[in-house]
C-alpha cells in the first residue's frame, strides 16, 4: 500500500472514537488527583456547560457527542479530568512525498509528528517508549512492505507550580486585586505546563516559577 495509507492506519490506533487513548502503558506513573486538585477542578468546571463545550468542539445540535458529554453527566468536570489529569496524544503534522515536476504527488514516503502531553509524575522516557512500542506493534500487524522509522524530536520533564511558594501566593493575590475578585476565585489551571523551559529555569536559577494565563 501507499505509505500514507499505512501512516493513517497506524495513527488511527492511538485513540478510539471517543478520544480515549489506546496506547498500553501511556498512563503509567500518573499521579492520583489530590484533594486540592479536585476542589480547584470542580470550581473551574462550574463555568463549563454542555452547550458551551459542544460549541467549542464544533458539534452542531443533534450531532453525536462523545460519551463524556452525554446527558446526565457533569461534562465540565469530565472535560477537565480528561485534559488536566490524564496524558494526551495529538497528531500535529502530516506530510507526504516531494512534488512531481508535473504537479503530481509521489507518495514514496509519509511523515507525521505525534505530540504527547504528560501529567505530573510521569517520566518522559516511559511515555516515549510506550508510544514507540505501540506504533511498531500496530505497523507490524499490517504486514506492509513499507518501513517504519520513529525518531524522538524532543522530550522534557513535567512541570507544576508549587502552590505554597512565595511567588505563587504573591501572583494569586495580585491577580485577585487586579480583577477585583476574591482570591479564592483565582483558579489554578493545568494548561501549558509542558513548556520545557520552566523546569530548566527552576533548576538553573534555583527558584520557583509561576506562569500566568493572560
């Protein structure tokens, strides 16, 4: 088969139709949710209604939705649990072969970039290894004459702000003051924690870091 067909078939095995990951071992090492994590998440979920989530997912009225967005559940809490407490995998780029001089595509190769978002306490080498084993296994099942090559482009340690640090406490108080709200209404989110520079800065400078979502 054409390489692109193999690539699409293998990438499709990363998750099922609901977006649940199908990579064995990818969730190993995930830290169980703490009481403060759940309290913060429940407060943030109050602002996420089912209609708002459907709109953000591009689901028109009447369209089939993922199981976690079904009626009778707390869709906001389900959405945050899936994005804040569990690892995620995305295919961020797909490409094919070079262009022919007549404008046609010569599909002698196919390339994609798979990005994994980790959660606190996961080891990036274990995540990379789980992805590599899964992709190799699924490719071998196809018995294709094509070859599969997997390369790690980058990997970094997980990062999470220390909520007891002086810089975190000061930043939270400053945000509450700037917006004229109670400090308890300033939420801690797990968005952007995979920025590789943050754990490097903390280790190099010997200080705590905090990231403000503006």
